[in-house]
C-alpha cells in the first residue's frame, strides 16, 4: 500500500509539471529541451533524471527521455518504484500540449503494477527477448532509424506493446510484459515503410543542414555589412 501511494503521488506530481495550474505554466517542448540539454548534448534520445523533490519521496527515480526526431513519440516518462519496477508513459508534443501518441502507446499519467518478466529487456517502450543487451540496443537503434524493415515482432492488441524476439525464442511462449496477455499478434516492420521512414529522416537531416548553412551565410553577410558600415562611420568622423 505504501508503494502504491508513492506511485500515486509521483504521477500526480508529473502531471502537474506537464499540465501546470493557475499559478505555474506547464512544461513545454522548449522547456524539456533546456532540461535535457538538447541539442548541446547531442541529437538524442536524451535522458534527464529529475532531482528529489516533494511528491517523489515514495519512488526511486523519475526520468524524462526526449526523442527530438521521432515523429510519433516526443517524451517517455519513466517512474521507477521502490521495488525497481519501471512505469512508462509515452507522450507527443502537438505544439500546444502533451497528447497521446498515434501508435496507441500508454500515455495516461496513472500508476500501474506491471512486473517485467525474466528475460525481457525494455528499451524506449519496446521489449526484446532472446537478445544480449548489446544486440537489443543495436536493434532498437535500427528500429528508431527506420532500418529494420522485415524485423518480426509480437503485438499485444490490448495495449499496443511490441515484443521483438530472436530466432532462438519460441514466440508462442511469450506474453505481454505489461498486461500478461498471451494472445499476441504476429507482425513485422514493413520494408517499404522502413525505407520511407529512413528516407524521411535523411531528408529532414538535409533540410536542417541547408537551413544551418543559410543562417551561417546570412551571418557572414551581416558581419560584412556591419564592418563596411563601421569603416564608413570612421571615415566620416575622421
């Protein structure tokens, strides 16, 4: 009961931080970027562990994971309870507020009682079975970059949880690590969609680089004009 009460307080605190109240504005995407140090610390994903504060006394840690380039999930909230279980929430920034992502991932800011089964590795909201830690992280990165077309996984129809499994694992023996459902759907990442996702990623990268180059060029031109203006003023004053 004490653990449950701690989770309730922690999720209420996180909800207040995100939504705000009549006295304090809610957390915006710009606020989150400053919090995690984007882009100074890299292009993401980036994590930030919130410091101990009122409302977090009943849990081990509260963490924010920022995904600046993911088209569906902007923020993953992780609340680790006192027994080491992690309670994840996925959110997307729509320009004004934090909303549910279109993939149907869990976004309600309420505590759960999920216990991760033995052998499951969780990365960014997906679960991996039969992989070493290094293999799971490598696969998770390729999925994030849109380079894992054809990769097979199981999908829970209840909560849209994805379970990726290796060739050494019998998929019929797996269950949903969130709700315990055994009736999972066999799926695979579409090859064309994966290619398209990667192409879109490259296009966005090119657009960003072109924009930066344009800004640099504009800065050079302004610097040149300013230098010429200073020289002109000096001649007139002399």
